[in-house]
């Protein structure tokens, strides 16, 4: 059974979407990011970037010791290769899925995160930052909408890990001050994924984890960390490879 270190954020949702689609047995290990669980030594031992999600797979392909994987995109690729699902085996199909997966990891996720921060969480209003990131998210939505006008899903006609990576970051479009009226292909795609039984199960499961309003203590944990926040020297216990 895979241990999934998780909190209900867009990156966390990516992995539950995959696990629910495939039926792989998994166990949630909550990582309450507002309480600072991501900085605990036992978590840093296998997730050195102090970010969730991460997984530990006690039964990796080919056998051997348990394997840990951090970074949501790497986890999706690992699980897709483990199961043989949602990542094409042919060269061109695989290439396309990975292009869009990396597009999310390098562009949509970071830009949406910054837009969400300056529009919803920053304690002072900074119009330049708000416009900069809101506009870049809008540009990225345009890229995605053009692709979805041509295909049922992001990388073609089949649902893939690229869709699983992108969907949770587009779902909160209202909080990023976007309008789906401008992006009808995205609206159609969101509805299609939202209706999948695995998506329903993944998001229903997430509701059991408390999402508290951010107070000053949480704000310091979430937004005030530096290199000194990490203590890899204090990490203890065996580290899966």
C-alpha cells in the first residue's frame, strides 16, 4: 500500500486523482502545511524540498527496498510507469503528455500560485504584482484553451497525467480573477473531468481535512520561510531510495 503524504492543495489533488483512477491501494498521511508538518525532520528525510505531496511505495516495480518520490510531477510519472496507465508508451504520445505535464510544473502552477498569493493572501495590495501574475495566468489559459479546441484532453483524445496535473490548478479560476466565458474549451474540459467518478471520489475525500482561515502564525509558516527553516541535519530514520 502506497503512503501518500498529502494535504488538499492543487498539487495534492493531482496524486489522489491518479490513485482513484487506477484503484491503487493507498493510505493518506496528512501533512498539515498550516501547522508546519512539512518541516518535520521525518518528512524532510524523504521530501527535502519541504513540500507535499510525496509518496513511499513499499512495492516498487522490480522489487527491492521501498522507494520514496517527491515532487508531484515526478510522482505522476512514477505511478504512470508503475501501472502502465495514463502515459502513452509510444514515443510521440509520451512526448506530448510530458510536454504538457512540464508546462504545468514550470508555468501554470508557479504563475497561478503567485497570482493566488498576491490576489488573495498578501497583506498589502501590490497592483503591479497582481496585474503581472493575473495577466500571465490569463495568457496561459489562452495557450491551454487553444490546445483544447483541437483535442478532447490536453495531450490528445485520451485522459492522461497531463490533465490530472493541470485540472486542480485551473479549477480555482475565480480566485485568480479569470473568466471561463473567455475560454469555452477549458470550460468544457473542466466539466468533463469534474464528472469522472474518480474525480468525485478524490475531492470528496479531501473534504475531511480542515482548511482553516490563514492567521498570522500560519502566514509565517506558509510564506515566511528561508533556508534556515530547513534542518536536514536533524532528519532521522531510514531514507527510502
